[in-house]
C-alpha cells in the first residue's frame, strides 16, 4: 500500500510500505477514507518528539471503512464506516475504567521509553513515534486498529466524512479542554490558539454554557474563521493588548477558564519567545511555552487553566508562583477520546457541532508532502489538510 513516511530531517515522501495485517484477535483493518493533519504532527517533523525512525508512517486523525475483523471483534463488521480515536486504549485497565483512556496501561507497546522521561507511560498513539507505541499512522491506504471495539466508533448515516473525521482527535481534544477545564454556565473562557483544536474547544465552551468565549491568535484568517463559524470573540495578540482586553471583557477579574491549545508552536513578539526559540534550536529545551505562560498569567484568581497543546519535555521560566499564589487549578492531558466520541458524533448528527470549515484543503494522499508544506507554513489560509488515500 502507499503511505506518507518520515525520512528524517523534516523530509516526507509517499511510498509503498507493507500492508497491515491482523496481529491479535481484537484487531481490525480499516481502509482509510479521510485522514487529517494535526499541529502535533509538526512536533515530530521538528524533532521535538523523540524516537521517530526512518520509514515511520505519520498521521493519527482518520475515518474509514472496515475491511477485515479479528475473531474477538464484536462491535464492528466489514463494511462499517468508522471513526477511530487517535489514542490506542484497551478499555479494561484501571485508567480506562476511570475514563482516562490516553493513560491506558496496555495501549503503549514501548512503555520504558516514556517511563524514564515522564515517570509513567501514557497510552499509544497512531503515527506518533516509538515513544507512544510505534503504531503505523493513518496517512496511508490501510491501518491496523488494535482493541477495535474500544477505539473505533460507527459513524451515523447522516454525518458526512468531512465532518466525522474531526471526531477522531480535534473535536474530543477541544471538548476535553472545556470539560475538564471546568467550564460552567455564565463563565468567561479564553482560548489560546485558533487552529482546529482551539476552535473546537471554543465551540465546546459555548455548548457548555459559557457567557463569553474569546479566542486568541495572531493569524487573522483563523480569527475570522472563529468569528464567522463559531460566533465567538477574538483577539490578535500581535495588535491588541491581550491582558487588558481580557480584564475588560471579564469585569476586571480575568477569565474563569483559560484553555491553551497551541503547544510548542507558540509564537510571540516578546523577549521570552526569543529566549525559548534559541533554547529550542540549541536543543536545551524542547518547548516554547509562551501561550501556557500567558494563560496562567491572565487567568483570574481561583480560576482554571487547561493545557491542550503538545509538550514533550521540561520548560524554562514556568510561572509556578502565579499558579500557587493565585490559587489556580492547572490540568493537562492528551485526549481521552473514547470518553467523548459517541456524544460528539450525536452532536454532529444534530448539527450543533459543525467542523467541515476546518478542512481548508483536501487533496489525494500522493500530494501529502505539499499539503504539509501548506499546513506547516500557514500558507493559502490553511487550517487543516485532509488527505484522501483513495483519491
């Protein structure tokens, strides 16, 4: 089959790789119909997520058709249209029973890699290095889906592929930020980042009853998309005083909930950004936590900050004093998609969660390297690129 593979030093190529095979009785094989880029993929290309190997297949957000099932798969049949959660989870371990699916004890086949780095290993993730299991990714014609009954979900007939593909990763990630961030009716919510995850976190906050939702970014076309499609407020951090505006729009207190949806791709015009950028390039740290610092700084006293952005290592100048002295609740997680995807698909079917506008570019898998060039460099108004392996 054909797949988009990493060749080292930011080089990508579409080439032939072996077809996936059933390895366990709970596996199934999915023929990919849609697979989307994600901002966290850029962390892989930039070398900040370790343990990528030459020939690894990228991609973790996808939807497809079941073409083969193992003998213990009970919930799916050949021909089903399914969306697959980006994180691999067994559904039975202690963490899965707590609905902490991205922390599954059995999803990551290489736990020692991250145990040494983070203390304990998270679950596995498609196309996201051998630190998270070494699973072949979704930018391919076919994907092996382990623990299929717990990781794949049948798409309702009335939901298009273009809408449902975002239920794989971006929508559950955004919803988790609003949900576990504690958004309540009447809250003022600020979201750093107007990419797909940031926009869907903002939409989740609206649906959970927030009174005002403010999205912060520097790309005007992304801010315009958030205003036009979500009806939320926006701030451009390059031209507006973010702190002053957030205070004014929250009655002087600051936002009740701040959601950071940027991660290591954060940018700023301030001196801390230059400091972080130099340390990144010298490999003295792997992160640029500009947005995380701002979220902590601007959150109201006693408020909640949720970190959705992708991070892999230690950061410098972390504002721990602000967290403790302001009495903040600080949380972070990779998405517990199995917890949210069924509900999100129902909302998509009802029409109160619309995501098609996020797929600004659609192209065949053969053009994936060019698609990543557009996505990485924010060219031609790109928010997300969706590849069609069968196209």
